[in-house]
C-alpha cells in the first residue's frame, strides 16, 4: 500500500519545481493527482511522466487568483472523482528585483500578494467546500509558505508579507476546522532555498549566476541548496494519515537555514 493510496490530491503550481515534485511523489505513493497551473504544456509533461511511471492523474488550467476558476475546478474534480482529500498550494511568485520599501511598486505588491496569499485563501475556501462533501471527510491542506514567512529579508516586503500571511491564515483555518468538528487538517511547510526554476530565474538576473549560486550554497548550514523532493516528502507526510494528529503546525525544511 502506498502512503496516500486511494486519496484524491489537488496540487497547484504543479507544472514546475516543488509542485511538480509533490505531484510525482504523491502519485508514486498511490494518490490520484489533479494538477493545476498556468503553464499547460509543462503541466501536461509532468502528467505524462506520472502516467509513464504507472500513476494516475489529471491536469487542468487554473489561475489561482480567479474565484470563478476555483469554482469551476472544484466542479470538475467532484464530477470526475467525487471526493477530495488533499490540497497542496504550491503556486507562488516572487519579486523581479529587491527594492527599498519607499521605491517598491504597488503593482508588484498586489500581484505577489494576489498569487501567494489571495490564491491560498481561494484555494482553501473552495477545496474545503469539496472536502466537506467527501464521505467520510478526511482532508489535509498543505500550504507552501517559506522561511521568509517566518523571518524577514530586506527588499522583499511583499513576499515576506504574503508568506507570513499564509502561515497565520493556515493556523486560523486549522482551528476553525477543529472547532467545527470538520476533519480537515491544515499545516504549512516553510522551505529554505530550494533549487527550482523560481530560484534559477532569480540567479539568472545576477551578473554572475554561477558565483551567485555558490554564494547561496555557502549560506546554507548544510553547505548546499535543497531539492524540490526534500519539500515534497514533507508534504507527503502531512498529506498522509501518519499525520492525523498534526494540524496548525509549521514544518521548516531548510537545511538549518533559520536555526541560527
Ligand atoms: P516554480 O516557479 O518552479 O513553480 C511555481 C509554479 O506556480 C509555476 O509552475 C507557475 O506557473 C505557477 N503559478 C504562478 N502563478 C500562478 C497562478 N496565478 N495560477 C496558477 N499557477 C501559478 O517555483 P517553486 O520554487 O517550485 O515554488 C513553489 C512554491 O514554493 C512557491 O509558493 C514558492 O514561493 C515556495 N518557495 C520556494 C522556495 C525556493 O527556494 N524555490 C523557497 C521557499 C518557498
């Protein structure tokens, strides 16, 4: 038996990086994965890899900032699978450059908060509705925050604020579910610096990307960056019934980055 055998999982940002790793690992462990993203060709590519390995899944186009999009997605999931057990919110974005707060652009603030925080709110609202219709109700919501949802970094105020918002919003939802007797657990994961396209884009804006990469490596207590799978295995645990007493918690996976 896989660790999430028979469960239906919805994963946003599943075309790339951490989301793609979550989709592959949950599928390997027996879940049917519904993958959502804006990058349809890449998403279909990840789905093809999952099917090649014998896994089961479905891909749909979804902009996580669209409430109508979420409503449609949940109709699609429930009509196709009839149940929803796991939601992993991986879709996320960050700053194109670091800026001093008095020079920060309000448009950039809005677009980062919209994807990272509004997207998590909409996901939770609509997926919880679907999870409550499952019989029996046995849900797990996993929100990918960041170590920068716990500690500040100069020049990335919108990212810090959005990820800090995801962290505390998740605790509120966890407590609401517990109080109402809704068997849905809600937890956050706080990745450190992980080698994904998001990071590679940030490095490529650097005059010397290789030197910047080595600098990032040297900043890690363990001496190297994390891999998307390091986060996906944490998500697998929280998604599985092994974590049935874990809610409102925050799982830091960062190679010791914020332990100092
Ligand atoms: P990534 O860029 O590889 O993947 C992010 C995915 O989200 C992309 O496929 C993108 O198309 C999708 N996406 C963006 N906006 C969307 C929208 N409006 N609707 C639907 N999909 C959308 O990045 P990643 O590093 O895998 O990041 C995944 C999550 O992990 C993000 O929330 C990120 O903030 C968080 N995180 C990453 C790191 C890191 O170092 N890579 C560290 C901490 C937290």
